[in-house]
C-alpha cells in the first residue's frame, strides 16, 4: 500500500488550528445547522435513524458499536423522558482527538447531538466534560449559550415544534467515568462505578430513562451524514469501518498530533513513519499501543496493518479510541509495563475484587522487577494474577489491564526473564 | 471567605440542572474554586442548598481525584507522568519539584503557595510533557519552565486564565 492521500481533505478537523472558526457565525458560514434544518423539516425520526444506519457509522469512543442501531433501541413510544449524553470524558491515555473537535468546531458537536435528540425524541442532553479539559469546558459553555441565544436550543428550535435543553457538566477526575454506565452514575451525583448490564442505557439509563451515550467524534460525524447522505460518508473507509477517523499520535515520534484519515487507508507503520516522522532522534522503536493504553501492544514487525476496527481486532488488539503511542528503546520494557499498570491500578473503581485487588498486586510485582529484586516466582505470579483477572471483571477496565500486560510479557519474554535473579542453589 | 457569594453560585448551579443530585459535582467544583479544596464550611453550604446529607457528599466526593478534604497549595501542580510524558522526562519534573519545593507529593509548602501530585494523562500528548496548574494547562514543560512558573507565582503575576 502506498500512501496517496493528497486529495483527502480532513472532514472533522477541517478547522484545526483556527480558533476563529469556533463561533456560531463562522459555523453558519460553513453551512452549519443546515443538517439540523433538514432533520427537522424534511426527515422523520425513522428517516434519520435509517440514514445513520445505512452510513455504517460506528462509535468512536472505543467499542465501535453501530450508532444507528444504538439509536433504534430507544423505545420512542415510551412516555418517559429520553436523554442524550455526550461522552467528552476522553480519559484514555494518549487520546486528545475530541479535544480538538470541541476546540475548533464546538457547534458541530451541538448539531450532531441535536440530530440524535430529534431522532429519538429527546428534549434534554448532557455533555460530560473531563475536569482536565477546563479550557474546552469554557468553549463548550460559550457555544451552548450562543446556540440558545440564536434559537438553536430551547423552545421551538428554528421555528419547529422541537425543543431541547442542553447542559454542560464538568467531571472531577476519574477515568472510569468515561465508561458509559459509570458516567451516568456520576451524572446522578454518585461515585462513578459501572452498572451491571442489562438493562442497557438505551432502555434504562440516566434516572432510569432511555438514554443514548455517544462519543464526541461519533456525534461530530452525524451532521455530515445527514447533510450529504450515507453514500457520501461511505466514500471514505472500508465496508465494515466506513468514514474517517482521527488518530492521536504521541510517544516517541518527531511530529506528534491529531491526524484524520479514511479508516483503513493507511497502516500503523505509515502513520508512525511517514505521517508522524519516525522515532525521536537517536532512538529505536520497540512497540506501539495502536488504540490507547487499553489496547494490547504491537511490535514493529506487526505494523503493516491497516488502521480500521476489523484489522486490529484480527491482530488481537483494538482500534480503541485511535490513540497511537510509540515506545522506544530509551526505557526498559518493564518500566513501560509498570507505568501502564500503575494507571489501571490507580483508576480501578474498586467495585469488583479481581480488578481492585489484582491491579495493585501486579503493580507491586512490576515495581519489584523494576528495582531488580524480582524472582522467578514473581514472573509466575504475574502470569497467575493476570489469568485471575481476565474475563472475571464487571467492566472492561480490569480485563484490559491484564490483556495489555500479557501482550508485554508475550512479546518481550526476555526483557522480563533478564530481570529475575538467577535461582540461587542452596549450598550446605 | 464570602459565603453569600458562594451560596449564590451554588444556587445558580442548582437552578441549571434538572435534579439536585446532578448539580452536586458542579457545586463541589464551586467549593473547590473558592477555597482550593473542599472546606467543611463549603460542604455544609452545598448540603443546605441541595438538600443532600454531608455524609453522602463526602462519600461521593472521596471518589474523585479533584476533590480533596485537606488544603492544597494556592498553586497546585498536576504532573502527568503517563507514558508519553514519561518518555519526555515527566519524572525529572517530579524530582525537580521535590528538590526545589522541598516537599513530597501531597504536601504543601510552609508559605501555603505550592503543592503537587503525580497525575494521569491530561490529553496533551501532542505537546509533552504537560502539566496543569490548578485548572490551566502548560505544555512542553522543562525544569526551567517550572522554575519560571514558581518565581512568577511567588511574585503574584502568574496568569492562570489562558485558554488554548
Ligand atoms: C474503562 C472505560 C473507559 C471509557 N472511556 C471513554 C471515554 O473517555 N470516552 C468515550 O467516548 N468512551 C469511553 N468509553 C466507552 C463508553 O463506555 C461507550 O462505549 C461510548 O461512550 C459509547 O459511545 P460511542 O458508541 O459513540 O463510541 C470507555 C469505556 C470503558 C470500559
Ligand atoms: S473492572 Fe475494575 S473498574 Fe471495572 S467495575 Fe471492576 S473494579 Fe471497577
Ligand atoms: S501522557 Fe501526559 S498528557 Fe497524555
């Protein structure tokens, strides 16, 4: 595959680097809120859901669930209020894509949310912003105010019978609150612990009412799909992963940043070498996380893999949030593994035992190995504890921690072996 | 502290959300922005205005990294040491703060000005290493940057309102 994307113009990042584009006025000049107009006056609820289904849009928050299908699960005939929740928690380490969508195109997110609301007959929505994004929280609040002032939010939107209230909510520093049911708990003023499923949020979510939770990037695609049609959307990407995707590239690269490409149009190697400019000066790559810290690592010999949902799933890892983090030889493998586990141990919500007890235990063992005090027994323990966590957790956090650690141990067995003291033979 | 002003802000937050419980975390941010941490007086006000028990408030708040029950420095540094920032020297920043301020993470300098903590990814992998001072991000940080920030904070001319 040669990289020939010269004619490709970014869709979601069309305004990247242009803070002046974030005003409502600038948005309207770019054709903004035309899709909402179409959704209000030319389409039925079913038309909207059908169009999003036909586009094949899949959730950009990590799981890749078909968006139109999710919307179709909402019981529209229910008399209970229905809610849209925009997931702007963006806590997956290495991810900073939603940040730039909001920073340069906040009205795109508001319009996408309004179209989702119109499709499922929702009159109220919440945007959940991570506390670390205080600056973007301010940008969103301002954009929402503008939208109210100009009649894009509130009663009789654009003169129709459609009404909608939108709230911007600031989280308080907890990665797990990106998990949709934990997020709902947090919105209800509780500790952010995931809920047991079923019921799924589409049926019983916020205040036990039907709720759609979608990622920022997912919703940012919606105005384009409604305005230009599902076929337009499908000109980008693959059959099963249509559309474009923003990749946040960081770690050991010369040109870190957000890069938008059609799904599957380039490989991990092309992204890291050609787009991001190769490893930091004088360093050598050893591996990369292809989809955030929760995605098992791939070593450079595995990098000729197209970046789309199905190719990465086949390689037993995942596209996740699209955060690519490149690791180099400037640090020991076990230090990377330790820092990864430290994150999960810190962010475990404590609701289920294997994750609550297992992740700090893994951290202790890895710290011991890092200090050069590990034994063969510790290596066996690492294996045993990860097996004890896999498949035994309530939410994917604990499982990811174990899966990613296993990928380190499988791909760099000698790096771990080297650290353990040779078995001392008892001398009498 | 101007309690009347804080009460008004909590009441405004309450009016912005459909349920008192949904306003809770936002109200606690108001307390944090007023005192720098969850001062008991602020918790009591939130409890009064929202009609939620203080015990419940403390229990919920204890879950979240941004809510602390003991004072922080007037300038609180959150140092991201997650993988990208670690590759770009974040642990040197931690060591530098320890030396320069003479305190461990979680402690406060005697003059009440500074504190710091190790933090997870703050979404700035494109300009590492990155930190937050209170709610303001600073990117591409070096030990020199830290010295400069500390000096300016001491002189009282550190502007923390800069947006991207
Ligand atoms: C531990 C954990 C953390 C998550 N963090 C986020 C996040 O920060 N942002 C996000 O959009 N989705 C996150 N998700 C995925 C959400 O649970 C949910 O699938 C997503 O918001 C649905 O939106 P989408 O279908 O548009 O992707 C996380 C999931 C898990 C298990
Ligand atoms: S796996 Fe971990 S984060 Fe998820 S519910 Fe269990 S304890 Fe909480
Ligand atoms: S790793 Fe430091 S900001 Fe993300």
